[in-house]
C-alpha cells in the first residue's frame, strides 16, 4: 500500500514542469536534497553534452525506482556556454519528463570540479550518505539497471 | 600469483590503449603527421624543432569547443607573431559523426579564417598519445620538445567571467624564459568521440 501511495505521489510530481533553481556556490547543492533521502545523488550534466543527454532516461528510471530512499539532484553546467539559456534547459527537462530537482549552475566550472573532485569530463554521478560522505561515483553515462543495483546494495549496507 | 599479475598487467595495457594516460608535464611530446583539412597536405610536428608550439584538440560539433574558437584564433594571431606555432587537431570519429569529416572541417576552418592548420586525427591515435580527454584540450610544448603546460585555454568561455588564462599565461612565461607558473589545469569540454 505504501508503495502504491509513493508511486502515485511520484507520478503526480512527474506531471509538473521541471524545477530549475540557480546556484553559484557548489557547497549549497547539498541543500537541495530532501531530509528523508538516505542516499543523495548528484548528477552533473549539460544539454550540450551528448552522453549526458543519452543517459537522461536512465536517470529518470533510477529516480523512479528508488524514490524516496534515494533522491537525485541534477546540476546543469549549460551556463558554461555563452549563449546558454535557462529556458532551453527547462524545455529539455520537461521533454525528458525529469521531475527531480535540477539546479542551474552559474558559478565557475573549475570551482564545481574542485568541489566534487572530477577532472572536467561530464556526465559524472556521485552518491553521498546523509552525513555528506561520498559512497559511490560513476564517470560517464550510467546504465539504470547497474546503478539501481549499486544503490540498492548501498542502501542495504546502511540499514 | 604470477599469472594474476600478468593478467592484471594485460588489462592495464588494454585500458591504456583505449584512452591514454594524460601526458605529464616534463615528458617528451609525441610527434605526429596528419592531413590538414584546409589544403589536403600532410603537416608534421616533430617535437624538438626549436619552436614553441601549441597543440589544441578541438572539433566541429562540441558547443564548448566552438565557444572557445574565437579565443583560440585570437591567441594564435597574437602569439604567432612571437614565433609560436599552433596546431588544431580534430580527433573525433567521422564514421559516427559526419560533421567531423575532412570536408566539414575544411568548411569550418576556411569560413572562420583559421590561422593554423586543422588536422584530422582519423584514428584518434594522436589524441590517445597525448592523453587528451575532451575538446578543447590544450598542450604547450617548448622548443626542446618537452610538454610545459596542459589543460584549458581559459577557465571560462565568457570573457567577463574569466579569472585565469591558462594558455596565454603559459606562453607568456615561456617566452619570458621562466618556468610556467600554472602547469596543469582542468580541461573542460565534450568527451572525445573516439575512433574504436
């Protein structure tokens, strides 16, 4: 019964337009996660990044399968390109039916990479526990089945 | 145990063959001879030719590489007059992305007035040899053939948000006869579309 309610709530959330908030300070990204989430997954991406676009349905599948134990937050790096617009990112997220929180990063790319310890290649997907400790990372496009299995394994270990 | 060690070594070598380790600052730069899309002629770079050289891995399709294109052209014009040689190399697989063909490269280079050759790394071997990961990814090689800088052009493609200028900083230091103050930076951009 709980699962049915959770699924209905998730579908209701999915029907609304994508939320896209601005963020400049990489340290503020963790504030976008719901307190209840046991695992917090950051996905750093951009609409101009071919593998990032390719993995969006995979991320949606992960979010659907594991919510609310696992919460995803996307961080768009579109703003690195001079002609980037927020509206393009919102339209893309709506088209992809992405309903988990996405942030529009307006800070320096080097600061973001330094904060999350990646070398400049996106997508990169990183999972943190409630305490903010990194517990899993994937460089490049994810596959939903593998990622769901990995995150479920982590959830079991956290019990 | 020995068999396991050999097996792990083979896996390591196979991985290195797919995407090379990034060339370390202080290492000898790999040579290359590649076709220039602009005129069809082969251009050879022999490290140690006495010239300060810039090798930029870039491409036709990546929005981030395209955002840096005017800046690379500007820097090439500025530093060529000081004796610096620029090479732009497209390592993306044209069989997967037709926009990376020689004809498309020529159209882009001539349309935008590239003041440097635009070379096709058709099997991505040169990018692998340098350990390039993304476009744009920049390497500066001194006259003795030693890598002195690798990383980004600048830390932002938006001139008003630029805080550090990786490429011009390295060239200024080397032209002044000084060691490069910021030898490695994070290259951002689109993943290279490797020829498999």
